[in-house]
C-alpha cells in the first residue's frame, strides 16, 4: 500500500463516516444514560414529596396566593383562573404519578 493510498480522498471520507457513526452512537448512549438518571431522580423526588399533596394544593387555591399572583403577572391569564386550574391540575398530576409509580414498584 502506498502513501498516497493511505491519504486518498476516499480513505478520508471512510474515516469521516466511521467517526460520525461512532460519535452518533456515543451521543445516543449518553442520552439514554442521562435519561435514566433523570428518571430515577424524578421518581425519588416524587416519593419524598408525595405526602405533601394537601399542603401544595392549599398553597395555590386562592387568587391572592404568591404563586398564583406571579403566574397571573407573567401571563395574560387572570389569577382566578389560575386558582381554579392549578388545584385540579396538581391533583390529577399527583394521582397519575401515584398510579405510575405504584405500578412500577409492583413490577420491579
């Protein structure tokens, strides 16, 4: 094999393609690993705050509550709408998370 053959345009293209493939595979592996770690952290966070549902909902059920007032100031949605929406949304979210995590614990 000659020196010109080692550094030909086709060889460079092949190495570039292999490098791109390897980089893509490493990126996908890193994203999958990171996603798994984020999922674990989210589940651990939910397990630690699960018993605080009533306190969280009570903190956002009045138009004068700080979070509701801040959301109303940042958006064009009135505080009364936020005060009606957030308790229902957070209750549904909590129930969904409880179902998902309890099914996951039984399976695992």
